[in-house]
C-alpha cells in the first residue's frame, strides 16, 4: 500500500464523489476538486466564507458547501464551472444542510430547529417543514429515495412524519412510544422504520410504512442503552450497539434477538486472523534499493509504504480506558457496518482507536479510518436461530 503526498485540508472536509471519479477537499474558503487517479486539480472554487460542511450530490454533478455562521449555502457544478447557486437563510440562521436523494433539492435546518427548508435547484420552489427535533439522527431517506422520515417534537411528545420526496407532501404522521427520541432509520427495502430512544432508556421500536407498531425490543433497564444501529443490506437483520460494549442482532421475522457479540480485549480464537499494519519509508542510499529502483520510483521515493502482517495468537488488543469524569466518554459500540453479502459485521467499540469503518462495494474488503484493531463478527444464522 502506497500513500500520496500530503494535501492541505480544513475541518477534515475531504470527500470522494459517489461515482468514485473525483476527490473534493476544502481549504479554508476554497473548494478543490481533483481527479482520483492522477490527483490533478480539475476545478477550484472560492466561497464567501470558511467552509464548515461539504457534501456531494448523489449523481456527482454538484458539490454543496455550507457556511453555518453566515447562514449561507453555495452549490457548485462540475459540468458548468461558471454556474453556481447561493442560498441565504437570513436572520433565521442555519445549523445543518444536506442533499435530498435526487441531488436536486437541498434541506436546510434553521437555528433552534424551528423548521426545515427544502430548496429546489430546478424550479427554485421552497417548501417548509415545521417542528423538526434536534436529535442524533432526525432525518432519514429510504434507499430508493421515495420517502423521508422526520423526527418531530410537539407538545412535549415525539412524533414521526413520513413525506413523499417527489412533491414533499405529508404521507403519514404518528406518535412514537419514546421518552426522548434519538433517531430514525429506514430498512434498505423501505418497509420498516427503526426508531430508538435516547441513551437513558434501552428501547427500539419498529414501525411499518403506514405507522403501525410492529415490535418493540429492550435488552435491559436502568443503565445506559443504545449508542448505534445498523441494518443489514438484505433488511433481514438489525444490529444494535449499546453502551455495555455488546452488539445484539435481531431478525426480521419475529424481531427477537438472534445472537450477540462482545469485544474481548484478548483474541485467542483459533479461527480468528489478526492483521497488523506495518509502515516504513524508503531511505535514499539504503542497501535494499538499487539505483534503478531509485530512478523508477521517482517522486514516490519518499512516500510512506505499508503492509499487513499476521499476528500470532493470542493477541492483546490495545484498549484505551475512557475518562468517565469527562463529558461524552468513549464507551460502548459507536459504529457498525455490514458487508454487502450480509456475512460479516464490523463493529467499533469505544475503547478501540478506530475513527470509522466501511466496507468496500465487493463486500470482501474493509475500509478503516484510523488505526489499531476492531472486531469482525462472522454472521452465520440458520433457520433454527430465527424460530
């Protein structure tokens, strides 16, 4: 594995386009778009202020840059570099901005979560959605882009509204049985909506598209509860990560627990394979590099290279103990990702130093942002486990 030269960026704003052809980075108030293969600069855009959020449209034709302090959003086009769009929310402010699935509408959430404004790039029409709730994941779109679920807070009660993304009309509106709703997430097939409560209460509710409560799951009481949630690509399994450092898997037939995984500090399973990344930098004049190699490597001579070695078992995973006296300690399973074939589940525990996890589209390669180790769980569920 080779690494390129270091490029400047601000606020960790570095995104690869959905089609995989472009790399966008933000440096203060500038947006830089590069070719992924050559890393040459294709477009350079200048915004009105420092960029704090950046996002690609689903078709990789537009890039959204948000400047929350000034309540501004600027949209740039890759096909027409001279075209751009500016959205000014004015005195009402701006706290978040994102694309709709079609890549032609922008959803802006105003300060104090007073409303969500939907801006159309095609017709310049504006729609307003009231009562959005400030929570962990208050908005989620179905995989096919047809529906949007929005968490709402009215009269000290939690509600969920389902909108049709074509014209943003209200399809369903129902109250949820939560004390303090923390997030909503559609299943990949769009048939089930998962709603979970805040960390103070372990509760997951499964709703149908018409608002019917299908099932409720709670693993324990009187302790910190859910921290993360992830659907399998087939919608057959729902993984729930909690603050007790365990992952519980529910099936889509009975919505009962199929199995659970923990995060041991010592790995001694004979079926497990542990890889460790080893980095090295070529040294000019070293004995292991000939003159021909020096010439052929050219500008990549000083690039860091790495490889993965298999560690002998047992392996002691480096664990960082969280400081429980500080706010938001790193405790519990904070991130999960299924492979595309539903056979593997990657989970990140709070004490392990991995920033995020993601699977390659083929399902056989795991992408990590960070270092150290994480847990890979093998999903082997038979019919007898579902009964």
